[in-house]
């Protein structure tokens, strides 16, 4: 599974067979590999938004991006929704063992 964010962009232009030039509304630009763009987010109405993988956005701090809306994509490129794994680490309990002599025979 790949975690992706919906990123609103001013433009996403193909500059080669393997790369896009992403331009944000503030004028910041970044090169994004085509393999990391999972398509357009059609829920956004006022501008165009694209699903871009989270790990590539971490490497592109120059691109202005809001990380509010996210989803997961399968390896086949299908949107499978928000699935988040949380690991629970239990607290250690300090238990003092007291000997009760009345319980022995």
C-alpha cells in the first residue's frame, strides 16, 4: 500500500516520459516522477488536485502542499481508502508480590 495525499496544483505538466513539473499556487515548483502520481482527485471542484505519494512529498519541501486529505493505493493503482495501522505498546506494570502465609497447607 502506498499512502498518497491530495495536492492542489496550479499545473502539472509532463516534461518527459518519466517526469512531471508540478507548480503550486505560490509559484513553487518541483519535479515529480510519473510513477508517484496516482491520478487526479475528482472530489476537488475549484481547482485541479492530484494524488501524489507521501514519501516523494517528504523529499520535495519546496512544493507547497496541504497534507489534510489522504488515502491509500494498492500496488495495482486502485484507491482502497484510509487504512491506518497503529501499534499499541502496553505499559509495564510494577506488581509487588506479597507472601500470604494463610494460603499454604
